[in-house]
C-alpha cells in the first residue's frame, strides 16, 4: 500500500505492488500524524484486496502501532472514506465499519463514487474540532 499525501488533507491509500506494509508505511503514517492537522483517508474499497491474510506477526505489529498512536489517530484522522460503487457491498460494509471505528478510533464511510467520497471527506474535515491536547 502507498500513502499519497500530495493533496493533504485528503490522503489517498493506493495499491502498489512494490510497497509493502513495513517500516516505510508506518513511517509515512507517523509523518502525517506529526503534522498535527486534521486529514481524511480515502481509497478504493478494493485497495486492500491482495488475496492474502496478514500474518499473525503483521497483525500484532499493526495492533501495537495503533495502540501507541491511538490518541493521535483519534485527534487528527477525521475518518476513512472508501469508494464502493455496489450498493449491496456498501450496505454490507456498514457492519464492518462499526468494528473498524472501535479498533482504529475514527469512522469508516463509503461513497458510491469518487465525487461522493470527496464530498463526504470534505464534510468530515469541516466538522473537525481541534483536539485540546494529546
């Protein structure tokens, strides 16, 4: 996965066969959080359909990283918006979105098109209130 922050505060998650989920990914995410500014993650609902289950050590590392950064995630990530054209898949995603939000500390939304996703992202950014102190 590749984090594209060239349109910050709209941050795109993109599939990239050459980029894994290793140190570079965590470093890029930490750089976003270090800005101490609100942002929204956007992506295609299929961005993580790589056909493999994450190894247990990857899941453990991700969980530890998330716990370490939970306050900053809650403070600065307004949400994630995934583009999903299928109404049935968007509906099915709502149950997953509840668990996602509890784990990551920010909400997951689905848009039916890129334009819809951008509208949702902009509304999330407008509703953001600066954190008191993390």
